[in-house]
């Protein structure tokens, strides 16, 4: 009687290949996860899209009162401060919400990870897709405010999709790091909101970069979100794109994204045991 070969499954050791082809093979699952989250947000809630728009609108009103009326901050010439601050809030919220959602995504899907195999990258990536939709919804509010204020975009508006993609890639990279670290060190879930809150004040969201003293602007540009936010505003308001800051943002985004992908893949074999 012939003996059947025995197949032994063991977790891989060391660094793993990214195997993005496998991710493409499971693309329908990525769509299902993203569509599920979108339905929960827009179809199965009382406020739905109203809350997605209302949150940045309320923040815009508060910041306008505090920083424009009280502290006398102002936007670029020809751009009212509410338009200026809302444009920064949209990009920052897109980044921060993407990172926060990715950071908690694996913990929230522990029941699936421990029972079914699929590329774990799908879980944090699906959250980024949802945030892209939210950005589009809140962008309607910004467009309406720009029309009402008489702010007309220039030819630089063509760079806007590229800046959104750059911000999404940065959010994915940081989100992959935070998601993998959160599985191993549960204190990370407390640290992420604190760091994101500090990050907003370190980014020229509610104040123009020109307001900073010259000696501090170089330090501010090291923050990759500075180039993204400033570039987003320049693309909307027709100013000169901050090429130096954008080059820094592109370089840091590339490093964070690649290292985040490899670290996530390296830790992936431990997720089911740790969760």
C-alpha cells in the first residue's frame, strides 16, 4: 500500500515577499469589505452623509472664530479664511481617519483573521477606499463654499488628483505600521489618536506656513503632510506648487509605504496567534 505524502504547514520565517499578485487575485474581497463599510456609514445610519459633511463644517466654524476673528489669522490673498481652513481640514481628516481606521482594522476583524485565509492587506486597504469616498463627499462642501466665495481654481487644479493619491499612499503606509504594531502592542491604539492630534497642529492646517518664522519652516517641511496640504491648497487656489516640500513628502511617503508593506507582511504570520 502506497503511503500518501504528508503536507506540513508552517509559518514562514524572516521577511516575506509582498506578493501583490495575490492581492490582485482577491480584489473582489477588497471591494466587498469596502462596500460593506460604505453601506454601514451611508445607508444604515440616521445621519449618514450629513455627519460626514457636518463634522468638518463645524470644525471650520470653530477654527474661523478662534483663529480668524480672535487671533486674526488669514488665508492667502483672495481666499477667505473659511475656505482656507476647510481645504486643510479635508486633507488632514482624510489622512488621519485613514490612519486611525487602518490602525484598528485588524483588531476589529480578529474573528475573520483567526478562521479564514485571505491577504491581510485587504483589511487596512479597504478602509482607505472608504475615506476616499468620504473625501469626495466633503469635497462637495468645499466646492460650494469656493463658488459662494468667488474662488476660482487655475490650471494647477490638474495636480489635485495626484496630491490625493500621494496623501492616500502616506495614510496607507502609516496605517500599515500602526495596524501591525497594534496587534503586537495594544498600547498603540491609545498612542495613535494622541499623535494624530499633535500632528494636526504641526501641519499648517489652521494657519498658513508663511506665518511661521523662517528658521522653523524647514523643520515644518520635514512633516510630509505639510507639502501635501500646501500643494492641495495651491492646486485649488491657483498658487505656485511647493515643489521642495512636495519632494520631501514624496520621498518620506515612499519610505514609509515600502517599509510599512514589508513590516506588515513580516508580522502577518503572527496575526492569528496574537489576536
